[in-house]
C-alpha cells in the first residue's frame, strides 16, 4: 500500500530540535520545495502499488531522497 506524507516535519528525533530554525532561509532546498509540488508523484506511481500489505515510504519522500543524493554527490557503498 502506498504511504502518504504529512504536510511538514517540525521535529526530528529530539523534541528540542526544530528543523525550521536549523536550516537557513536562503537554502537551495527551501527554494526547490517552494517551487515544486512533489505530490505529482502519487498520480504517476499509483498503479504500481498494491492494496494489501505494509504501507510504503511515501513516493515523494523517495524522490526527495534521490534528489539529495544528486545534490550532495553521495555515492552508494556498493
């Protein structure tokens, strides 16, 4: 089953850590998030997911993780 992403993530692991305060206002990833609505991915992949089973990682999250790999030039360890 396809998972769905909540609107925003304010906290990461620690209750005193606020991501909105930790990331610069002029960071490139903020600009990308402002101009691209990643919800289009749900429509593109909806026929690839079954109706039973475990809930998946939301498709926009997977796309965003792939973009981070490209932006930060992260190579896999294989």
